């Protein structure tokens, strides 16, 4: 009498590699229009590392002038001109337009 047995089963273990989650913050970009002699929006909250770009849509020359932070400020922006700032520190940044003192805005930067 001849007997046959089933072949032994084998188990193969395949390692699974899971990529670590990134702790690198993703920065965002925001736009503020200068139109009708005002900043729109006039108040904006962003995170550290985010960039804000102002675009002058008026025919009049405007500035983006930060109180106490001349390095963040623009020169005169002609119609279609832009000015961008990347915010590296938490805080509240008040700004305005030098030729038009009634034009005011605020950027609040959080973590």
C-alpha cells in the first residue's frame, strides 16, 4: 500500500513599511485686494510660514506699510502691482496705506 501526504504548507511573512507622518507644516498663500481705497479683507488670520500677497486694483498708487516693521513694507504700488510677505513670527501686524491713512488692515499670525 502506498500513501501520499500533502505537502507541508509554508507561510511567508512580508514586512510592511509604513511611512512616518510628516511633521513639516504646510504653508498657505493668501490674497488681499486693494480696491476702492480699502484692503479686502481688512483683517486676516494666517499661520507662521504663510504668505500674503496684496494686489493693487485701483488706479491710484497705494502702499502696504507695516507699523514698526519697515522691512515688511512695500514701496508705492501702481495699478496691478503686488507685494508679498511671508510671516515668520507669531503676532499681530497692523498695516496701512501711507498716502491714504484711513486705509488700515491687520494680519494675525498664529502657530
